[in-house]
C-alpha cells in the first residue's frame, strides 16, 4: 500500500505550479536577520494577489487587531 501512495505523490508533484518569484524572494528575506519589515512589505507589494491575501489575514478577526490595516506598511 505504501509504495502506491509514494508513486501517487510523485505523480502529483508534476502537476504543481511553480512558486511565484515574489514569494520566493519574500521567504528568503524573512530568513535574513538583517531584513527590515519595510523591505518585506515592498517585496509583498510587488504581487497584488499576495498583498491582498496578507491584508485580508491582517484584518481577520483571528488576528485580534482593533484597527484595520489599509496598507502593507500598517
């Protein structure tokens, strides 16, 4: 049973879309201890969909912030 599952996972890898460059650059920046929040927000702002998702998460009730974030710099 296990070899079949491994084969299925390996086949599904071929169908994955590549990660956007902006996401890759942002992840690398987040690993750098010298990186600033401003630089990360600049990177995220290069991708409209990613920026929208970040703002949506920041404004979600689960985050518990009282103020709405209207920009990435917030």
